[in-house]
């Protein structure tokens, strides 16, 4: 026994040393990553102060981006330096949680480089500059005394001449026409906001000296923005082209860096077209239940006639918000806090060129101005009667509930509430996956129809909700198909508009706006990609949990780990590693 003990001692000592060394290596690797991440975030937010303010970091109040060529070059170089630093790290030695954050951050850095080099954010896209003097957050969020916020507005507005001088220097001689046209709308909307809604919001500020300075600076900023819009109109629009496709090589980078997807665009398009056919079959079946004597498209068009007036669009959108939240609680679908702070308002003027409806939450680090906004874009009085009708038909009463489910409960706003309440790290709260964020909200639309929202067992009413939900699913599937066809297969704007009209069954105005968005937002395919990934994750999680599975358990788990690529979320939620990569 003694002899055996003596023989075993060296082995035990070796094991203890090895274990200590492994732990020390992990601490070293974790520490190296955390220091590097802190350094990266400091530079990231310093160069993007508007992002910092939106996140709730108010040391960045009143600061604007330096868009000079020298500044852009330095930032791109910094991004590439950190890309190399992360690539050189010993990821095998990292703890599981740190490795999770490592992959989120590394993908985010690669995505930023992609926006510089492949998307042409600063040399090809005038929209980057058209909305750069956006001071709306200082009006809508009461995170500091109003006089301090006015001082921040003045500081940012003073940078307007430099921003637009840099824009004129940075932008290529010939730009994509859809980019120029949209940038003009954004600039005009921003100028209208500065000269309209913002003045109304600040009318009660009593500091005459401050307001005199503000009025002078504001008028100069409006002039600079209008001058930029006029320059785009006179100089850039005349020689604009239709070369907005990023190409297949860049498209593959977008899929990989944004979501870790290695499937080819062709394969994704194939899956998208299959799903489009499947959802059209569901659409047709719902229409047949409502009225078997009419063609499905005619049933849908009848449904769309049941919409609010232009004057009642926002009040009617507001009406059922609380009813939907109560349904979630009563049916135990997802955990909901007792206290919420959501306001339903018109989309601000400057954002109407690119949005039908949207969600605007406070930053995850905001401690004072914690209200959230659910925006709906109203009818433009300048539109033709047919354009106004086309717009309102998107907001039939059933579809409006579906939009509320997407933007508010249990979609974007609920996801934000869970993120804030979770133990997610700073990296997990700052960097979000497009497919996760939009995929979750889009998944919620079908999930709520599946669990019976809105009809209490009435077969016809249930079919109307299903028709509306499926109609919105067709929109997102058209986005997927048009994105790939536009950027990889040469589809033009006219054909893209027709694709939406033929497969989404909406009018020319909303269809052309969706096609236009696809020229500068190829990532809008991620609405459907994310939804399909969540549906697959739920199937796999239910199989794993068996009798212990509930929707509430699944949804709470999904919402409590940040906003990662869904492939990373699979690693957290699924025990069988062989299923991790099988996201679609």
C-alpha cells in the first residue's frame, strides 16, 4: 500500500499541476480577450458617439462622427488591427462564456469591415450622411434636463457643414440612383423635422440666450442639409446609375459575417421559393375558409378594404396593444414584466422614407429615459388617392394586429425587456444579430396565429387572422427572394417591384418601396432566415425537453442570452452538439 502510494504521488502532482496550468491558461486567455474587448469598445463608441447615446452612455452626448477621409482610414485600420488581434487569440483556452462573447465580437468586427469595404457605406451611399445630423433622440428621450439636451443639439448641428463637406469629398462620382433618391428624401425629412417638430418640442424652453444660439445654429444646419439635398438632386441624380448589386462574393461574406451562414445564395433562394409556395398554399386555404366562392387574391383584397381611415390609422394601431399583452400573460406564452413603458406614435418625418412601422427602444444602459416607441408611418397628404389607398390597405385591422405583435408584444419590445432584465454581458447587449432580432419578431407573428390570438375559436375570424399573418410572411419571403435575385442575379428595380406585387399581392406603391429597400438593405432576407431558424430551434428544443417543454420555457430561454447569431444560441440551448450547426 505504501509502495503504491509512492508510485501514485508523481502522477497526482502532475495532474494537480496540469489542472492548475489549465485554469491559469483559461484565466489568462479570458483576461486577454476582456482587455482587448474593452479597448475595442472604447474606440468603437468614440468613433460612433450616436451609437453610444442610443445605448444609454451619455458621455457621448453632443458629439458627432468625424467623416473625414483621414478619420475613415484610421477607423478601418483600427478595425483590421482588432480583427487580427482576435484571430491570433488562443480560443481553445477560453472559458465557454468568454468564447461565446469572442465569437459575437469577432463577427461584429468583420461585419464592420464589410460595411466599409463591400457595402460602400461611406463612399457609395449618400444615405449615410443624409441622416447624420439626427438629433431626434435629444427630443424624444428625457435623459437630461432640456437645456442640457439643447446644448447637445447645438453641438451636433454645428458639425453639419463639416459632415456634408466630407460627404462631397468621400462619395464616388457616380452613385446608385436608388441610394441618391432615398438620401434626398431622408435629408428633406431631417430638415423638415429640425424646422418643424423640433421647434414645437422646444417652444417652452425659457433660456433666451440658449435659444438664440440654438435658433442660429439650427437655421444653419437646416441650410446645410437642404444644400446637401440640392447637391444630390442637381449633381448626383443626373449621372446616377443602377449599379447597386453587391455581387455574389460580397453576398456570401454578408451571410457568413452577419449570421455564420455558409449556405450558397442559390441554395437559400431555393429554400425561400419552396417556403413561398408553402405559405401561399396556407394563404389560399385560409381564403377558401373565409369565402370558397372567390379567388384567394380577391378574398385578401376584400380583407384589405377593412382598414382605418388616414386619420384613425395611429389610434387604431394603439387600440389593441394592451389586449395582445394580456393574451400573452393569460396564455403563459412568455414572461412579461408588470410595468412597461411603450408609446404608439407616428413615424418621425425624417424616417418615413424607409419605414412602414418600427420599434424604437431605449438603450440597454439607459437609466432615466426608459420609454419605448412603436411607430406607424401615416399617409402622406401629397400622395395620389390610389397611393393613399394602397398604403392604408397594408394596415387592415388584422394586419395591424400582426404588425403590433411584431413591433411590440411579444416581438421587438418584449425582446428588449428581456435583454435588459437578463444577465447578458455588455458585448451581448451591444451587438445583435439581424436574423435574431427580426427573425424573433417575425417568428412571433406565426406563433401567435398558431396559439389562437384574436378569434376565440371563431373559424372565419381565425382564417382572417391567418390570412393577414400569412400575407406578412409572403412579404418577408419576397424580400428574401428579391434580395438574392437583385444582388446575385441582376434583377432590376422594376422586376423586383413586379415580384412583390405578384407574390405579396399588394399595390404598386408599397411594392416599389419594398423593392427599393432591397437595393441598399440586402440583409432584409434575414427576417425569413431568422424565423426559419427559430422554428427549427423550437422543434429541436421540444424534442430535447420532451414532457418538460412549454412555449414559455422555450421563449424565455431564447430571450435570455443576448441577441446572438442563432447558430450560437443553439449551442446554449441544445445539449446534443451534433444538432448545433443544423440551423435551417
